């Protein structure tokens, strides 16, 4: 069958939704090569990650036939191109589908990652919140099936949009295959030297913004074994100024290392050399960095209150995202106990296999066929 995908993120974003989109489509193309996978995007970025994705056998990039249509093409103009290309099923990979697609006879599925803009509206500008809500609500109502990327997102869909439970299929996300490979000691040594990484460090990965709650880690760090530093990987937002001010006020400047804009290929080694991964986010739709850490063989401490228990499994540790003392206690307990570290690593690697890319691709293709076989 000929399957169309909203490829804006796959063809342009190097993290987050871009990784989700590329990973899913590549696995489908490799496991089910008899199908054709058409990726629709208004434009595409030149990068090694995206070029490798688009070179995969069975995947074809489709740009607007008329450049003048590119601005609103994903929402409106794309429908005629989908029909012309004989698409039988269209998958909106990031909370939206084309308006009016239900009138084309093409089945539609939408992946909805989170409703954080409704759960925590203060994290968003009013105009962004309005647009996200408008597009997501429309997709939830008018798609043939919703793929929620966690049970928590499924619950939010039912609560906020009154979606019938039977319309929602929970299919988790995986992470990039690079995190599943053991990096050579030689490569890890080169990365350690490149970024002047310490021998012992805690790791946090994610955009430096209020929702990710980096301040909690900073406040806990003063009570954590001083032999351990904190490495933070992520883009800066205005919240980073608050974080740096707190670091200075607590005299922790020599214990925190900030890294940003690093090549993706370096990240798995940075994970694998860490002692513990710390992710006290107030709210997530899923939490891919958590499974990146589990695949990397390091213990995880995350926050309660959203879906992170789903990503981290029963052997990871969870704390109240407002309690820095609880975070310090949890981290010190792990850092001082090599047997506990080893137990968490083994259990985490076992648990994270439920997010195997092949398994999730099989679940997704079954979802596609289920929709196509419905009247």
C-alpha cells in the first residue's frame, strides 16, 4: 500500500519529533518493504541525519508541486496531491492532519504526543496555545484513529477532548538506534577529552526551560557527593538565566557543565559515561531521554506526575518534582551503592526492550491495516 506521512518534522527537525518520525518510518520501510512510504514536507533541511533517512529504500520525499502553496500546504493544499499519488492512508505524525481529509476517502491516523499546552497552559504563549489546541482538537475529532504515545496522553485525550477510549491506540516511541549500541572505549575517551568531561558526573538532557525543572537538580546538587559534577545538554531558553543565577548563589559554578549544539553522534557516548541520568520534568508526553538512558545502561531518577514511570519502568526511582531534598536523597542512595547501580542498570535494560523499534513498527502496521479494513 501507499502510505503518506506528514514529514515536516522528519525532513527538518534534528531532535524530538524529527527523531520520532524518522525512526518510525525507517523501521516500517525496513520491516515491510512491499509498501511505499511517501513523506510530505513543505521543504527539507540538509543534514546527515535527514539525508540518510531520505536515502532509505522505499522512502520518497514529496514537496509541494507549487512553491507558492508551501505555507498552508500541509493543512489544505496537500489533499489533492495525496489523491494524485494514490495514498490509501495518511499518518499525521505530530498532532495534526490536513483539514478536510475525511472527505477524500483517504484513511487518516494522527499521533498525539501530549496535551501539555492544556495541562500547563502557562508554559506557552497564548497564540501558540490557541493554534496547538485548534489543530490537535480537530485531528482528535476527525481522524479515523489516534495513536497516543503513552497511557498518560491517552488519559489526557479522554479528559480534555472527551475522545472515546476505543478510538485511541497506545503505541510507544523508541529512540535512535545509536543509543542501543555500546560505544567503543576509544570513542568515549575522545568524547571525554573533546568536552573536558569529568570522571564522575550526573547527566541531564533537554531544553533548558521551566517545564524541564533543571532548577530542582541545581538545588539538590549542593547536598550531593561533591565528587560528582552535573553535565547539562540542551538548548538555552530565558529560564537558563535563572538556573545560572542559582548556580552562582549556591557556589556551584565549578560543578555544572553546560553543553549545547553538539553533534548528535557524540550524545550516546556522553550518556554511557554518566553515572546517573536525572530527569525531574514536571510533565512529559513520554520522555524519550529516559529510554535513551536505559538503553545506555545507566540508572534513572525521574519525576512523578506525568508519564515518566511508563518510560522508566519499576526499577527506576521517582521523586516529587518540587522536592529537592528527595532528589538529593535518591541520588546519594544510588551513588553510594554500586550494587544498587548494577541492579538498576540490568533491570532498566530489560524493561526498555518493550520500546524495541521492530516491536513498535509491528504494532503500527497492524494499526494501519485495522483502519484500512474498517468500512
